[in-house]
């Protein structure tokens, strides 16, 4: 596994859907990190150390979104609602309660579905720029669920992103961060799909299930969500504009919106220190009693 040692000790857990690899660092109240499509736990490599040093037990799994090393069971349901349930199953398997859940990009959509359907072990939620409401996916990436229905599309996606010059195109990774992502990190994101047919199968299975109806349905429950939510949202995001965060904040009753300067979608990449400080401070703030 190519992960930075800063993420902590490498572990695995067996879930009904398959094996989930994760990194764990620190002691204290649990903080779970949920990344998005075609990245893995390396997204959090500069965030986890600071949050762990602030007194938290950080868990950063590789979710089955195309950059994971362990393919899921061939018959596993990997639709967005099923992956939200998988995140909940991870918390159950490790017997984690009162968890602060931190999500980015596609992972934010999964956590929103989890908030609606499986909130039992959640204490607080931090959403950075992510798919929400009718933007699942944003228009620039609407081609992916269509492409995923074509035979061999998983291989095509994996091979197309092999040349490094193509990774900064607007419809690949180009608009996700201000600066280019280091080559060794990009390799850790893209190598699994090139190596493993099972990973490509998992990627296609998830992509074909992406639809705005899932995030819109989750949002219907937001007015009754009684846990604190922090929206740490980039000011310069062209995929998930700040106006989207304002709409989410209007739906969630216990929400604080903090604009993050000089960042795009990948806030953990562009502003990791600022994000870590926000997470640590938010995780120790008082939470209202569950209704």
C-alpha cells in the first residue's frame, strides 16, 4: 500500500461487502474520514496528523470508489445508498460511537445519505466541498455514469488517466485542486484500477448507480437532523460553488458555514492545516442532545 506513514497504522476490517483497508492514528474520540471518487486515504495525509495530535482517534479508510486495493465481493451492492450503509457498517464493526464524520467530494454525498438513513453512531459531521442536492455529479462529470454503462469502461478510465499531462484537464483532476497533486499521490489513486479487474468492476458498479435522486432524497430529512454540522467550503470551487453550501446550511438546523480561502474542491489538499484546525475545534464543541 502506497499510503503516507503520516496516516498511521495500517489495518483491515472484514465487512459483509468485503475487506476495507484503513489507517488509524491517535487516541481519543473517534474521527472518521470519507474520501470521494478515484482517490483513497492519501487525500487526508496532511490533515490526519494534526487532528490526531489534537487528541483524536483518526480512522482513514480506503472506500471502494476506484482507488482501493481490496476489491469487494463480486455480488456486493455498491450503489450510493449501499455504500452509505457500508460506512455505517464500518462504524458498527469497530464499535465506534459518537463519531465525528469528515467527508469530501463524492464521500460527502455518501455521508449525507448516511445522515438520513444511518445516523445512530454519528455525533457530528464535517462536510467539505461535495456532491449535494441536484449536483450528484456536477455537470462537468455527468459523463461518468453514462460512460460506466459501456463494456470495458473501467479499463478505459484507468488507462486514460495514465499519462500525467491528462490529469490536469478540467474533466479529470484539473479543477479539483489549486496546485497539481504530487505524482506519487496520484499514482496511489490511479494504480489500483490499472492493476485489478475487481477494482474496475467496483468502480463501474458505483458509477452506474450515481443519480441526483439519492442526494435529493437525503436532503428531505435534513430539517430533522439534530446533530451539529460544519460546512468547511472552498471559496473558489468551480464544481461545488459556495452557493451550494449556503443552500445546505439553510436546510440543516445545527449548521455553521466557514468559507475556506484559496482552495478548490480538495480542501484537504489545498488547505490541510486550516481544515485540521476547523475539525479539531468543531469536534470538541458541545453537541445538542439527540431527540
